[in-house]
């Protein structure tokens, strides 16, 4: 597994070893031992989530103030622009964001540490997004930052289109 650091400490881009030929491909999408050796992290995942979204659906930016979830995210169909925002006040990268293209084709994964905000924009006709979490979903602690917050100034690749938002995400708060 290749691990690449991002501009936010602890947010990692992971690229598994893929074995492929004219018949298709195989890779381990998760292996605890390999993950720990490659990242130095010892985490326990308690929940797997799977979502399917259409083009221009923007989900996020979500985080939990308690029961913070670490997330290992990937795309198994289509392509998304995946975004992580540092919302840790003590962090030197507080208020900064990183974004990466995750797709079924590039098979990249992103490690989102607990306590950071996360969201994604679907770039393909549809996308299926999988993520493992280190804690359970606790809606009473969930917060949502507005996708278009002026302070964050995230460069979403919308190319003139408007995002499709859930009612909850449309009510996101300012950073």
C-alpha cells in the first residue's frame, strides 16, 4: 500500500496494490495488519456505510462533536471529489481543507481522522461511496458546515452547475 501525506496532518491518501490483467483485477480493500504497518495507526472499525448518489450531489461537510468518527473512505463505482476540513481549534491547519479525486478507476482511499469534517461531490453520472467508521453514528452530536462557506473557500469542481443538497446539508452552518 502506498501512503501519501496531505496538507492536513493525519489525513492520508492510500493506494492499495492492485493486481490486474485482461480478466479484471484484485486488491485487498482493507487489511488491518497492512493498514497499521503502512500508516502507523491502530484503529478499530465498528460500522461500514454505503451510499449511492447522482451527479452533482454534494454531501457534507459533516462531523460529530462527540463520538467523533474516523473514516476510511473509497468509491466503488463512479468518481467523487472528496474533501476533508480541519475543524480542530488546536491544530496548525485549523480551517484548512484538502480535496482529492476518488474513483472506482483509481481505487484510492482517504483516511479521515476523528474530529475532522468530511464531504464529497459526485463528478460522474452516479457514484457509490463506501466508508468504514471508528465510532457509531450519533445524530445528536452531528454538525454540518455549509458547503460554500466563504472562509473555507473550497474549490468544488462544479463547473457552473449547482449542487444537489439534502435538506440538512442546505442548512449547514458557517465555519
